C-alpha cells in the first residue's frame, strides 16, 4: 500500500468507531468527571404498563446521535446565526449507563439517582436518556437539597397516578412523585391529550399541587410564546421529555403512541425559549422504543432534540454570563 493511499488522522465518520453520544469522550470513572454536560443512559423499562422496549432507547439514541457529531468546530445554525456546541467552549462527555438490575425497580432507580448525583457533584448538566418515564423519579430525587426548580413536562399523558395496584414508581407515576417534592416549585405539563391513564380526579389533584396543564390544541391556540408566558420566568427548569409527546407520524417508536402530538419545531422553539427565559438545570428524554420504528426516525428525533436543546442551553448560559459582566 502506498503512503498516499492512507489518510492520516481519524475521519471519525458517523458509521465508524465507538458509539458514544454525539461521539463525545467516554468517562466511565465517575469520580473523575470533568465536563459541562454529562450524558447518561438509564436503560430501564420495568415500569411500563403495555409495550416494553424502552430499555434499548439509550443505545439507539447514541447510534442516531453520531449523525450529529459536529466535530471541533461545533454546529452552525444559519437561522440563528450561532455556532452551537464548539468543543473549545462546551465539554460534553458520555458517562455510559447506570447499572440496571432486571425486575428490581428499587435498585435500578437507586443506581440512576447515584449517577445523576455524581453529575451534579461535578458541576455538569445532567442529560439522562431513558428508559421508561419512571426513570424521572430517581433523576428528581438526585436534586434533593438543591435550590427549587420548575418542571417542564412534555408528554401525551399526565403521568400523575398516585398508586395503582400497589405501584407507585411506574411510568404513570413520575409527575405525581415529583409534585410531592419540596425541591419542585411547580410544573407545566405540555402536550397532554386524548384519553388518559389518569382519572378526572388526577387532573384536579395535579392542578391543586401546582401544575399548569396545556394540551396540544391549547399550545396551537396560544402559540409558543403564549405557552412560554405561562411558565415562570427567571427560574431554574428541569425538562422531562416523553417522546410520545410528539406525534407518532414523526415518533412511532414508543410504547404508548398517541396521535395529535407536537411537531419538531414546536418542541425546539419551546425548548429554546426556556433556555432563554430561565436556566435549564437537568434534562431527561424517555420512552424511545426503537423496535417499533424500523426507520430509526424516532431515535434520530430524540438525538436531534437533545443536541439542539443542549446547544441552546449552553449558548444562553454564555450570553447571560456576558450580559452580567
């Protein structure tokens, strides 16, 4: 083989190499975590009531995210005229997955909470890929003792069941468990629609416990800015995204799809607005079940939403630092 037939350096194309989130560096020693953003998988789906498979979500999102591995220069968005996620300003690491113990919700959730606590102790933004929506419960638990925050919840379902058949930590319970936490100052639940696993009384209880419930039709009537105006400004936000909040025409790969959901730009503009009007301090994205979508579009949507949201969160932090000087 001639010397000129082999290119020096690594091209790092999407379809080669080790599959980490956006081809970010891998950090498996959580005591040496040093980053601005830390991505962790939570491949747990024992909390599902119907179709399982979200345990394969983190792996599929990582795979899809390699398409958006921007390299050292970041990603230029010509509509915003902004370069998002330049590596000399934003350090993203993939810390692998929390350990799952099959059928043991308590231990699996404890391991997820431990991982998020490690990320917070390192001063990084936790981004957790589920898994079913029950993984939000340990994610929120990890914030105990911190300053209060407002939860912004994207979902087709209210997920506000207190207890059913003795189950309190399944994927229908997370927002009820969150509302019970002193660290949670309130919630805005967006995308809720159609028939629900939560009874009429559950909606009343959610509102009594500080939730503002906005359907997809409400969102389109109000517009994105109208929705943002209903969310407290200048506060800390935790963003929990159930992929079934998006329409199954673009996100069929999920356990409980519901027609009439959000479209991509509705989600992106909402998340960008949150980053601008407050401080996003944690993100989870759940319920991607790739076996129900052989096109891979659901995983691509999830990866694209996460990377674009992280980019806007970190960009707005930079803007606010400059303005405060």
